[in-house]
C-alpha cells in the first residue's frame, strides 16, 4: 500500500511516474525544495529512507555514507529522499537494479543537481536503468485555480476553442503569482501569501548556495540577494550574465563576472532558475535565430519576493507584473508540456520576430504561444503569430499545429485566422 499522505494534492506528474515505474528500474524525481517531491514519491512508494532521519548512534545519512546499501532496504518501490546527500547511493541503486533486472524498484528525490567531480560524481550515468522526471511547483490547474476547459493537448491537435467568457481579474492573478505553486502555501490567508517565497529566497541567500558545494568560496548573502533582485526585474526575458553583472553594480553589492556566473550556476543546480532554449527550426532564412536561452524563476512568487514588492504595489505597476504573469504562464506550460512529453522553447530572430513560447512534441508537431496580460493586446499578439507562421512556411517548415495567445482573462475563442485566444485560468494539460 503506497505511503500516500493525508491531504495529498494529486499532481499531473503522478501519471507519468506510474507509467515510468513499469519501464525503468529507478526514477529520479528532481525539482526545487518545497515543491512537493517527497509527498509525490510517497504516493507511489511502499517504503522510504529519509537521509536526515536519526537511526541509533548514526543518522541515516552517516549510515549510508558507511554502507550505501543500507539506504536501499524496504518494500519495493522503495523511496530514497534527497539521494544527493550521499552520492554513492546512485551506484548502489544502479547495482541493485542490475542484479534483479526489475522495473519499479526505486524512487529517488533530489533538490540539487550535484556538480560532477571525480570525487563526487556517480561512476555510471544510469542510462537505461534510471528515468529523470522534472517536477515543478503546482500549476494553476493543479491548485484548482484553472477550470481546465481548454487542454494543451487539444490545442496541439489543432482543435478550435469553443467560445466562452471568463473574468479578467488582474488582482486575482497578482494574488496567484504572489502565493505561487508551493503546496504548503495553498491554504494561507491572502495577506500571508508572500511569506513562504520570501523565506525561500532568504534561505537561498543565507545557506543553500554554499551548502550545495563545499568547495565553493564562501558566498556573500547581500550579493546573492542583489543578484536575485536583479534577476527578478527581468524574469521571463533573455537576460545574460553580462546584463546581470551590469545590473548589480551598486556600492558594496557589486558582483564580478565570475561571481555572477558561479551564483547563477548554483541557482540552476538548485532548480530555482529555469532556462528555455532558443528554438531553431530547419528553415531557409537569412535572419539569424538566437540560441540564447530565456530565463525565469521556477515559480512567479520568487520574482515577487525578489522584487520585495506587494500585491498592492504590483497592481499600480502592471508593466512589471506583465513579466511576472509571463513567468506564471511559462511555469504552467512547462508542467503541461512535460505531461505530454513535450519541450518548451522560445523563438527570436535578428529581424525582431519574437515568440514567447514554442512547444514541440516528440512527433515533430509544434505550437507557438504569445502571452499577454491584457486581453486587449491579443490583436498585436495575433499579428506576431501570423508573421511567425508565414516565416515557417516560407522557409520550408511544416505549419505550426496551433497559434495561441494566452491572456489574463476575457473571451476565449478561435478566430478566422485560426489563432486561439485562451485565458490562463482555463488551461490544463
């Protein structure tokens, strides 16, 4: 009987985990702290090892450091929480899976992607035995803040949207972004909604960046905070380390280029920062297509916390909230696309044509998505999407399966040009 916890919020990723348990010996569920990984693996596991749980004269972690196989004991599927605390567990799991050639043996969680070193890296990649699954905070559909009337799968099938109307409540969207998708934050009062994200960033700045690699020089908490604030100002944009370096040149908080690079690498390995790679279609075109990734926080609440702002102030600064709203929509698209085995990119060429998100499926189908907080700007976004479609066709590529504008609310429909307008609070996988 799985160890499902009371009040567990079912996750979109549960189905993928169930499917993969039938195919692979071990599954590694990776994602940021507090996003619900442990409760999710318990929903599929028959036993569990917590590496920080005390056992006798040794902590579980210390026992596993002495004998990694000790962490593997229990009914199968057996979960091992935060495996990276003892990297040797990886090879112990691989060996055990090899011995029994079974599927569905282990479930590992990880909140940090260890840096590969000769001393710390596993000796085997786990190819063919391990499946990696990325987990993120709750999407609006998972937190019951999206009606789910329009599925990403149906859009990518080219199905038109049946017209309906939904409220365009910017204050509610600001509240949803401030609260974020952290499971522990779903039932708190609105006035307390931003506390968890603020504490999350405080923990990052004060300890987490140093904790992930003891070989790193001691970090400066004020400089990490300054970097997070600079990143928050430009979340969901193509922001480079050079830009972040320029944006953090103020007084004693100035960061050098190497420091910015080191901190950004650490934030990526902590799954706090997402990168959407530039999409490069095989087309004939004189325009150069960028490969520079678009960067964003794993959850929009971290952008709100990084800016040290409030819902009231964001309501008076909608251009700033526009970026945060895009961060929210991209978080959800990443969750929904993952359920479809799809990947999320962005598109930008040297002629100024830019599309917020491209979702590509394993069979080669793809869709283009523009994100506009203000539904009144859907016409502008429609023009961009049609330019993009024409460029693909002129270059010899297949037409996109869908052209979609995601808005902050209002009318949902598919117009005569086959561009769909979809409120963010109506989407699901």
